[in-house]
C-alpha cells in the first residue's frame, strides 16, 4: 500500500515536498516512481528512484527543479519540488514496480503495479 501526501496550493516559484509512505512491501527492493496527471491529460512520468542502481531519472520538464529521494528506515519516498510553475498543476501519484524493469521501460506507467491514491498540487500564477 502506498500513501501519498504533501500536496496543496502554492504560488509560482514556490516549493512543496510530497511524501509517499509504503507498507506491505520491502521498500528498498522496488523501483519507486512519481507520476502526475493534469486535467484532461494522460498520466505522465515525473521521476523514479531505481532500486538496483540507486540512480534517479527525471522527466525533462522537471529536471533541475524536482528531486526524488527515499528514506528506507521510514519506508518513505519524497519528491522535493522547487521553482514550481502553473504547468506543474496536477494530481501526483507515487508508484512502485519491479526492480527488474529495464531502463527503457521505467517511464511507462505500465511498469508499476502498485499505486498510491494521489495528492493534488495546484500552482497559481
């Protein structure tokens, strides 16, 4: 089970930190990712922390502004979002998937089998 939190309303240029608490799985054994879905748009990849390599990958649209991290002791993953823009407005979902997922597939939402309920981030201009 994944529980996302930390969303809210923020002005453009501001920051938010999302959290995703995991239970029922060995947290560190799975890829942990963030996706988002804006109104009327498809769900899109934001960032992932790969379990095997401990590498992180980001969508081009958030690179340099967002940072994904995890605290294995707390079974919690974070998404630090800085320099927020109105186009970042979306429901943000955390997800976990197999650590065996190949690199070319980690941005596909089909590569994740457990999803949190989503947390809404609204960035005003």
